[in-house]
């Protein structure tokens, strides 16, 4: 876990399940590239921990109590979780908030007021990824992805046949896909998921990639040896479906005329979503065009 609340120095919280669970807090300078990394401050914990603010982090002790600590690793508060079966703490998307992982549930909890702000079902949760604007969160499960809003109201849920390895939100400065297009990886594929529930495959992978950042047609990540990799991807289909969902019809027609979208799958998708008039632009076969024209009225 990286402390995105602290602009003045770098803080990383590393957790491990070995020997019952432990954590290590590592601090380093963001301005001095040759600066030293401080010796990690360590302790015992259950599951992942999370930063609560600029100078606070939270871990779950072995009695399943939420323990708040400062960056000197000193305990400042203990809080009983609202659910006794909590086994890990995840990023809550805002200062003072955490997501509690409990069995097959994710619970959004505000530490100061001790209020439950939201809750949803998600089996075998591995991690969470918040969108750049903080409006959505992707909950990565062992075999699926759940996308929710900032109050943990579910927007969509998709499942996969193979394990989810990683995921990240698109951060492209133009095109309207930032915080709307979620890219995730499996062992052999790069795939996408939209808050509308639409999903698809973007490309195959020759080796596993742990996605960290998606910008336009590039995906940045790490391989299994922790080496940085940048791969090319074509997310045109995802952008097309997103433009339809957002009713950006000018962009839709521009993509129809200038992109390489084609195939029966796109035509079937447009028909199922109630856009036979757009599907007409993809079809040349007379009988199919006639059926689509009838559907247009």
C-alpha cells in the first residue's frame, strides 16, 4: 500500500501472511533521488493494512481489532470493527475511510465516527483499485471484478473463468475514458470492464503482466521478475461501447467512420442495445441491412 495522502515524502506499507502475518513501514524522500530509505518499522498484523491519512496507517491485529498507528509506529487508537470476521483492511478511497474485508463482503467504514457507510457482496476479495477521480472503486476478486461508486453501491459485477492477476483504471487525459474504463489482466489476456457491465478481451499476453497504469493505447506494468514493461493495446471496442453508454453519439459516428470496428459481434451488440441504425453502418449484406432497416422503423 502506498500513502497517496502524503505529498511530502514516500511511505509504503508492505504486508505478508508468513508466520501469522506481519507488516513493514518503509519511508523515503520524494525529492532526493539519491536519498536513503529508512529502516522499516515492523510489527504483527492480519491481512493487508492501509494508510488513513498523511501521517496515519491502520492494521488489523491478531485479535481482529483495528489499530491506528502514526509514522513512528506508535499506537494512537484501537477500534473494534463492526464485523467480527474481518480479515484485512483495504483502501477506502478518502482520508479516514477503510474497506473492511470480511468473508465474502466488503464494508466501507469511517474510523472516526465508527459508521458503516456502505456494503456489498464480493467473493474472495484480493485488492481494490480506486479511480483517479475517486468516484469509483474496482474490487478485484479471485475470479471476477466488482465495480462500485464511492459509497460502495454496486455498479456492475463480472466473472471470469481464470484468476484475475491485476487491474488499473485508464488515466488518458483526452477521450473521455479516464476513470470510466477499467483494464484488468489474467494469466494470458488483457481485458476491459466498463461500469455499465460491458466487458471484452483486448489482447493476449506472452507472459503475465501486473497492470499499473493505462494511458491511451499503452499499458504499463510489471512482469514476474518485477521488471517494468510497456505493451501496446487497442481499446477501440471498449471506447466505442463507453461512448454509446454515455450517449456521445457524435463520437460514436466518428468511430464508425474512422476506426476498424467490424464483425458480427459488434452488430449483435448494437442490436441488443437498441441501436439498429448504428449497426446499419457496419453491414453490407442486403438481407441483414433489410432486417436492420425494418428494426429502425
